[in-house]
């Protein structure tokens, strides 16, 4: 069963430390090049598809700025 994930970042807490980017096993996170939050940091964002919703980014975030959502896609077996 493949999993699809997504993250939501509370940008007012993100300090662009990069821990989530470094630990993402899918390498789909990056610091925004075009946005800056109120504290002057480039918040993290999904930079490409492929998030599985593993939650590692949320676990390592020292500011608890990341919420992870996961959707399990069930594949139906063909009926014969």
C-alpha cells in the first residue's frame, strides 16, 4: 500500500534550522527561496512530490512547526 503524505508548516514558528531537510528520507523538503516569515527566516516547504508522511520532519523539529498528514491508498486486487 503506497502512502501519500503532506506537511503543513506553521511559518511563525519555523526558524529555518534545516533539521527537517537533512533528515527527510525522501529528500522532498527544502527551505523556501521566495518566502520569508515575520522573523526573517525562509520557512521549510515541500519542494517536490514524494512525501510519504513518515513524520520524521515533525519529530526532529525543535519548534514543533510541522504537522504531517498521511493518506493510505488501498489498491484493490483484481477480481477474476
